[in-house]
C-alpha cells in the first residue's frame, strides 16, 4: 500500500461527496417537477412525449398502479431485446454479419438488461450487431437505470408524504429522469470519453496488418455512447468482452477515474434527494455515512489484500502485490478501488479480473453484493435496498427507546417489517439456494474452471452477482450454458422484481401514514449512533446469512493459500 | 380475602421465583408442548418440530445402531429443554395473574338479585345470573350488587375492596359522576335502585379475570410486527442451514442432521421468541399491580407511544381545593384585623377553603380558634343567591364572599347590617367607590397571579381580600420536566379563566393549557393533536368526559367515574388517581424497551454461535478453518453442545429481566438508545463468547462430549 494509493482513494471519496449536494439539489427539482436550467430546451420534448403517449402528467398513481406500470414497461423492454437478438441477422446495422443469438442466451441477456444487471454470457464484439447493442441494450441501459432511480424516488416520497394515496406517476418520473438527468450527463460524458480516445463509429471493424504481416480485425463501434450510460446507470454491460479493461473501453487513467466517479454520483446524490424530500438533509448525509463507512472498510481490506500479494508468489521471487489478472495501466489501487466500487454499486463493469484477486480481496466484492448492494448501490436500487435495511435496523433497536419505532416521522409497523423481510429474504433464497444446486449438479459443476474452494467461490459469485443485479463475473466460470442461462436469469429476475414490489408496497403504506413531528422521545437518526447501528445491523444480518458460504469459499481458500495450497 | 395487590412498581426477583408460582408453572410448561398452543409462537414451534423430528431419527438410530448416540441424545435433550424453558417463561408470567384471578373469582359468588318491576319497590328474588341488560334491581344494605350497573335512584355507601383493594367505603349515587356500581361489590348502608348494564360473563370483574389470566390476550401491533421479523429471520436461517449439506458434499464431506439442527436452532432467534409472550403478560401484570386495568395490550403499547398528555388541573396538578395563602387588607386596615375578621367569618365554614382560612390565621397571626357557642354567634351559610357566608355575633356582622357580590352587598346597604347601621350610613358614596376601586385592584392582582380573591367585610365595611390559591402538588413540576425529557407534552385542562390558568400552568411547569374548557373543547383538542400525528392520553371520570376518553389513544377512566366513562376509556384506574397516567406511560415504554432489548440481544448472540459451530462443523474436511475457533473450544462435539446448552440456559437466565422489564430512564431517546445498545447489543455479542467457553470447560470436565 502506498500513500499515493490512499490519496487516490481519498480523492475519489471527496469528489463523490462534493458532487452529492449539487446533484441532489438538481435531481430533487427534477422529481418535484420544478423548473431547471435545461427546461427551455427539454420541456417541449417532455410535453411532446406526454402528448404522443397520452400521459396526463398531473395525475398521480397509487403504488400498485405505479408498480404495474413499471412491470408492463419491462415486459415491453424484454420483448424488444429478445426479438432484436433473435432477428439481428436480418436486421440492418450489422456490418460484422453476426448471426441470430441462441434462445437461452437471448433469454438470459434480455432478463439481464431489463433488470439493470448486464450479466454477459456473450462476448459483445463477437455476438451482437451494432443495432442490438445500440437499440436493444443501450435503450435498456437508460431505462432500467431510470426505473431504478424513479422507484427509489417513489419510496422516498412515501417517507416524505403524509396521508396521501399516491406516490407519483411512473411515466412522468421515467421520462423526466431520462430527459433531465441521464441524457444530458451522458452526452457530456460520452464526448469526454471520445476526447480520451474512445471510438464512436458505425463503421465496420478495422482490418490491420501487424508487423509480422498477419491480418488482425480490430473491433470498434459506437463505444463511447454506450459506455457513458453503462457507467452512469450502473449497468456495467461492456461493449467489449474485456469490459473496462479493454483499451478502447477505458483508454486512460483519467477515463478510469471519471468512470469510477460516474458509477457512484447518482446513487450518492439520491441520499441527498432523500434528505431534501423528507425535509432534513442531515438524514441523507447519515445514510451516505453508513454507505461510506462500509465502502472505505471494503476498499481498505481489498487494497490491503491485493497489495500484500500471496506467499506462494513471494516464494517464487515475485515480490510486491498481486498483479495477476490486472491491467498494468491501472495497477493495484485503481483495480482494487474499481472492483469495490463496481460491486458496491450494482454496476458490474470490471477493469480487472476479480477471479484473479487474492481470496480475501475477491471476498470483498462478494460481500458487497451479498449485503444487497446498498453501499451507494445501483442507481436507485441501492437507495431502496438501504432503506429496507434502515427499516429493519430501526425496528429492532428503535423499540429500545420505549416507543413504536419511527423513521423520519413515519411509524415502522407490521406491514413495513413484513415487506422489508420479504425483500431481504430474496438474497439468501436465490444466492444460497442456486449455489447449493450449482455446486452439486453435474452439468453445472462442469462449468467451473477451478477446483476446491475457488470453484465454489466462482459459482457463489455468479449467483450473487445475478441476484444482486450486479453483472460482474468472477471470470472462470463458463456461464453460457443452458443451466446457467436459465438459473442466472431467474436469480436476476427474482433479485430485481421481488425486491421492488415489497419496496413499493412500503412506499404506498408509508405515504398513507401521518407524519409524526420529532420530540425528545424520538431517537435521532442523523447522528453517529444511528450510523453505527445501521452498519451493525447490515453486517450482522448480512454476515450471519452468508457466513457459512463465505467460510467454505474465500475464507478457507485464503487460509489454504497462506499455507501454500492453491486451487 | 386478599384483594388485588397494592401498587408495587418493581417486583423483586425473589418474589418472581416464588415456589407457589414456579412449581405449577413447571407443570404448565409441559402441557404447553401441545402443538396447538405452540403454533402461536412460530419460532418455538419450529424448535419443537425439529426436536420431535430429531427424536424420531434418534430412536431409529438407537434401534438400528448408529454412531455418536450419546452426543445426539444430549443435543436432543437440550432441544427439548429449549422449548420447555420458553414455555416455563410464559407459565411463570401467567402464574401471578392466575393467582389474582382466583381471588377475584371468589368475589363473584352466586348472589340473589331483587328484580324490580316498574317504579314500585316490589321485587321478586331471582338468581343473579339470570339478569339481563336493562333490568332494574334493588340493592339494600348488606346485599351484594349482582352485576354492573348504573344507579338510577338513591345513594349508598359501597365497599369496593373486591376490585380496588381499598376497604374504605365509597359513595355511589344517582346522577352525577359517581353513579356506576360494579357487580360483586357490597352495599354497606342505605339502598339504591340499579339499572343493569352488563350481562353475566361480561361484567367488569369477569373482564378483569380474563385480563389478569391472559386468557383473552391478543397480540399487540408491535408484537405482531416483531413476530414477522422473527419468522423472517427463521426463514433466512433455514436457507443458511439447508444449503450447507450441498456445499459440504462439494467439498467432499458430509454433515450430520443433528449438527445442522444444532446450528439452526442456535441461530434462529429463540431467546426473544421464547420470552416474547412472557414480556407482554408481565407488562399487563405490572399495570394490574399498579391497580390499573388495561382493556387491551394495544392500549399499554399505545401508552408508551404517547406524545401528548391531557391532565385535569384539579386533583392532578393542584390539590383538590384552593387554600388561603395571604390576607391583603385595604389601606387603613391591618393584616391582623383582616385576618381576625376572616377567621371569624370562617369559623363555622366547613368547606376546605373556609378551614384553610382558619388555619392560615392561626399559623400566621396566632389567632386562636374561637367557640361559636361562647360568642353567641349565628352562622349565615353560603347560598347561590348571596354568594357569601359569614357570622353574626354580638351586634357585629362579618361576611366573606365573591368580590362582585361583596361590593354589591356593601354598596346596597344589606339588610343584615341593621345592627351596625350607623357605620354603613356614615359611609359617603364617593368614599365607597374609592374603597371599591381599591378592592377591585387587589382582586385583579390576585387573579393575575393565579389565585382567587375573596372579599371580607365587617359591619358593611370592606376590610380587604383573602387570597385563595390553587396549591400545586409537591413534586409535580419535576414530573413534568421528566415527561418533557421523555418527549411528552403536557396540557393542563381547566375551567378557570385564562389569566388564572396561565399563572398555574407556569407554576406547575406544564407545556400548555386549555382554559375555560368545555367537553367539546377537550374533544377538539384531542382531534387536533391526533391530526398532527400525535398520540394523546387523558384521564377522566364524568359522563361528559366519555367522548374525549373514547377519542384519546389512551383513555384512563377513574374507577369512581360513571359507567359511560368506564366504557369509553381503554384503561380503568382502580385507585382513581389521575397522576398515575404518568406511570402508565412509563410502563408502556418499559414493555416496548424490553422487547427491543431482548431482540437485539438475541440477534447479537448469533455471532458467537457461528464462531463456535462453523469451525466444528467443517473441521473434518477443511482443518484450516480451526483458526475460526477463537474460543478455543476443546472439541467439535463439545463446541456444538456448548452452543446449544448456552442457547437454552440463556432463556432461563433472562426470565427475570423479561418479567421485571428493562428500566426506563427519562434521559432522552439518544442517550437511552446508546445505553441499551451498549448493554444489549454489545453485551449480546460478548456474553455468549464467555458463556459458551465456560460451558465448554464444564462439558469437557464432565466428559459429556
């Protein structure tokens, strides 16, 4: 570990925190339907969209209507991607002449993109046409991200409102989120990436002749536009198979740093939106502090483990940290930091192979996802996931002040606890359940690249990544098999929607409640005590659930590695 | 007869473990194993199921000859103990109530009722059980009142010791606020005509029996929410444990069912699951011992959540009666003279105000009590028309009364002043009005300071004002400060004018007041507070309080109150002491805190249990994991056994805390939470490490595993 390494981590955190407030202010205005500096340009377009689609923007929806609208929207998204993949051979913008994608892979990919997971069982440049990438995947990159954000906003409104039946209008929220937040930032971001050297073209792949005279095909394409939303929307689906480790997808150290920032900014800003909407920004900062503590701890362990390297390598004379599977351009700090960020948020883009991390270093991304990706988290998804944990933490410990637990003026009662529990049950059910199948079912075991605890971790990681809608892979596992295409699709689907519906039910139930003014008897949810409490509950609840699996995977592997046993 | 226990806030531990309660409770713990009653407690029901299943497996292994039978047997034994300990906790909590219910039942003797027909006093004797709502009965001296009812005619003294434990008789009379009578109480003198308001089986005593027995105990909203959380955690740990065999198979090992069961049972929140219902019952019981009956557990919980407390001024904040605090003479009159006249005027006045004047005159000016007969004085009593009272003695007349009435009296040359007419006649109109203005000025001053002025005149000449004052109860200011620290706002309700009310409110330290309050104002105030999302508690006794009592989230009706008030409230205070509302709030808070504390403790315990069982479980195929054996437990088997023994024993260890409740301190929510998190959160993580290690030492020493 080096001072400059820690400085980079500190600088990263500082910039994220600095951006939280202004962006939160802007996003709050957007979702409150107030005027912004972009309104003169975008308002006519927005009004036009409502006029064409027949949406009455003044009319708000009950939580159930809101949720149903969201689900219908995703059915449409699924059908579009699935058909594009099956039909890409006969559709235009296919200069590389890609053939139709197989049924199970198309199914897996369609689910993967509508759930904001972007798990990729395909190699982008070798499987998909430009049309599929741009129309199919990029549009879902925007919309699945927008969906996550607006769901979080709907839940925040539940906390902020009192005695109301509605939580907003899904169509309006999605339109405004895409138009006012995602698109403008992406335009600027994509131009920045092009400046950094990223390709943006609809032309065919480039044929190059190497020094030895051999022919080489260099894949290019509309990369910058897709990468911008891939990062900002915490989608993570790479244009190229190597994802952010590919020089065209991550050309410079600066592009790497800004890409990392773009993963966190919207998620962090949502904490400020929460604070503003409930009328006390400190509530938002407290949540960000919870996320920040868990994040810094994760980065610390991961960076330490990677910088430490392994005793086996040291024995071979390879001193220093573990560089296996890392881009030399980025090195240990930027790779560890990127890995923790991408799994803390549900991005899943990678600039290094997590599979090649030390066991302990690789366990951090795993834990980040198993906790439900609430450390900043996927845009929106992190916020509502965190609020579910806050509800449980408040309920467990809040009783200890001798009152029915309250959070930002809302009583936490049976319905909220029930829904929060339902949502959180999804994680162990999908992650532990499918892993139990995956490690014994012969067809699945064949997909593992390594034996022993490492192979176990590969399977655990795949289902964790799918359920948490992360999409990063502990490469090594062969995912494009019938078994994994279907099981991972189910993990992604359940992990997304079985979390959303209970969260929305909570939004509806909270919005209908009266708001109780705070008194001396209400315990303050803005201080260090609250932050510590939530961190504790997250670690104990999450940790207790996954401890046996972690013990059999990365923990035992690290212990064996220290003893010189590798898998 | 040993009636309901007198107030005794905190029960000593020794009393809780009274063998008269514990011995029958042990029997009850076994009968409660019936799955039909266990299913009400999902966590313990699950433990019972796995205990039964493992027992079946054990019997099979015993017959076919399995391995590790002694170890398996011990685990199963402790599984059953876990369930039994949970049942024991509940049975002990119920035990106290049962004893009380027994005493109450004895009072519900089969009595004869004198059923009246029409307005005459002819009656026929019928069995008390055959009475219907609306029947009229006659109850005479010596009779037991057959059922709950409303006095519609007559006045009688009644012994209500059966329900209040207070042997001094109380007056029950028709009309007014003391018209409710309770079945099972006894009329000591006179007779009353009662309209029956409750049929047998639903009378006040019946309800009391059910309440203290816990027979009609329904889960409260918080309890339901907590049960959902516990059930959810149980399901999470089902996933965590049932997937382990598959992981083990991948690693080339196998895990026995009994070890998995041990892990599962130690992980699920058995501690709080076992004690949850005991906590609820104990909370109700604490109220009962405080002589307050809550009609539902919901009401007790709501008490903990109360944000606003409405308190009647008289009797709650101030002593019931005004007392003389100063004599304020007009110019030219000494205090001594005024005191002398006031004392004389009050000699025969038996009202508390009158007596307080005599007392003050004696204490401050040494004016001794005089004998009316010796003076040859005649007492002129207070009437609503004259609004004054006094004494005529030895040709002199002394009067005291309301200021305006007295001004009128001296100004108009009252007829009683004949004997000393010369003085009255000597007064000039101008002088009179000047004196009147002076009196008026003093009277206003007294009003402003929260007192009530009483003018005194001798032989038609005004001497000055006696200042009567509401005496704020000693220590009440501190109580309100404490309530404020709890986050509770107090509002004083009074019929006084705003000026007086403001002065008393300031003196007592309440947060707000409602002056010249009508029942409608009260109701509106409650609704307004509730619209702001606040929970309101109040107490009341009159029929006109009933709507407000019903509207309030916690309505404590005084036992001396009317039937309507008792029906409307969700608690009844048998001692009819309105100040108790504060304790009721504390008991509600204690109930919620105890649940939260034990839940936190229970969940925090799991950390240590993992460190005990996980390395033991996987040691056979991943010996590296022994570094997780931080407690250095002697063998895998003893580690697992120690964890499950700790898990069972901690239930027994925490029964006293569950019954006694976590102490509440009004120190503000933040400080309270910090303290409790430290004790039950951090303590919950650390204690099992120590406990399991200690048990492991014993288990190893005894060669149990």
